[in-house]
């Protein structure tokens, strides 16, 4: 595959659009359901195709959406090949590899003592180079000993029995941030809570690592007068992003949470019932506990690049409290062992 012209010349070239599948002498068939990022790479290839030497004229290209995207190329002489592309940045390099003829090699020098009766091994003069853009078949490659540069492995003919090497995808990391308003159910005994959660993660080729924090300022378990409970926590997670349809991303992640819970309830030293608004000699039963819990979460993001709508489901479990329940004071209820949450909010990041 020959090297493209300089990036400056490409940037100044006019930008044609795909019209009726035409693309520098190629027939390009693009499924309408293809993702915009792939369509942009196809248009970029067609814009730069006139500058590519030895392009197979008259070839037919089919782009089929999927996971990964399927690229089928059929040359004018009937040869065909198929490749799978998992990232938009790899599409243009794949098309160049499939549609570029290999470079010509210089002929071998004749043997020192050739028999007069023997037919000539090579033609007397180098074969004429086919005109640029013609459908001529590629020249056979010979062992070059006359000083001409040997073709690099990346410039070998891609349409053969062996698969072409896959180009490296663009795996530049991107940062995503978001926040949710959450409702939480805990047990046992049964608790209800309302709070907020915020997170930041790093997306590297749809692999996620990140940190999150949460605050539940109001938690309730029964109607006991004066009872108060709140919690605050944070942790780390790692997961994988899936894209089942365009403009929808699903994140599945596992992580660890460290949760600090506080409980309190006023009591009277004499043991008499509390009166609402009363000012008796009252004390307070209170306590605090820090717990470590593994958690599982599922997030969904709708929208394109930038701000988008997000929702999440989460579940966490306390191994220590499964083994032995925890109660901060006799007057206080048992602390929860598990929790499940549902939240809605917004996030910002790459689609």
C-alpha cells in the first residue's frame, strides 16, 4: 500500500459526499443503519481516495453494521475478501488495505551464461506500468536483487488466503462524569432511603474504571418518634460498556463500597413515653458503624456525545452482617445487611 500525500494537502482537498454509492471509481454500498462515526470514516476515505495510488478501480464495497462492522470487497476480476472492523478509526485503513494493488518490483537480471536455445526468463524491457486508476491485474512479485526497494509486509496484496493484519484501533481514553437522584431499599429490617450519587470514570476502548460517592441524608425504618439515620459512602468500580443500538450504551460494573452509617433516637432517663415537643430530661441513644460491601451495578445512557440522560440499578451486600447482625444500641434497630437502589439523572461523556 503506497503512502498517502501529506496531511496538509488532504485537509485542503474538497470534501465530496457519498452520492449514489460513487466513490472515486468504486461502488460503495453503505447500510443506512451504520453508525455516524463509521459513515464519517467512509466519507473521509472517499475524499482521500483520488490521492491514493494503485487503487482497484471498479471494485464494489459493502459496509454492513453490526458488532463488529463487516466490510466486504469484490474486485473487478471477481476476487473478494471480507474483514471485521471493531472501531471506526480502523475502517479507513482496512479499506486501503483491501483496495490497493501491491507495488511493482523490478525484473531480475538475466543469468550470466544463458543457453541460446533456452527461452528468455524475463522480457527484455520492463513491463509498462498500467495507467493510474485502470483495472489491470497486479504484476507478479520477484526476488529483487537489482537495488529496487523490497515491499514492506504491510504493502503485500491483502486479498489472499491469509487474513490481513488488523490495524490498531483508536483507544484514546475519555473521561465521563454523572450524577443520579436515588431511591434505596435496605434490609433487614426494612429501611427506605432517598439520596444522591455522583461518579467519574475513565473509558478506554469501552473498558471502564472509576470512583463514586453517595449520600443518603434521610433513612427510615419505622414510625418511632425522633429516630434518625443517615449514611455516606464511596468506592471504586470497574466494568465493560456495551452498545446494543445506536445512541444507547449499557455499563455493567462491579466494585467495592465503604459505607458510614449513623443512627440516633432520643430516650427519657425515667423510661416514660416521649411527648411531642416536650422538654423533659432526655438522653440520646446513638451509634456509628463503617461497613465494607461489594456491589454490582447496571447503568444505561441515552443520547449522543455530550450531556445525556442516565439511569442506574445497583445491589450491595454486607458479608460481615450476613455472618452476624449488628446493632449499635438496644434502643436502635438492627443495621441493614443488603441494599438495592434505582436512580435517574444525567451524565456527560463520549457516546
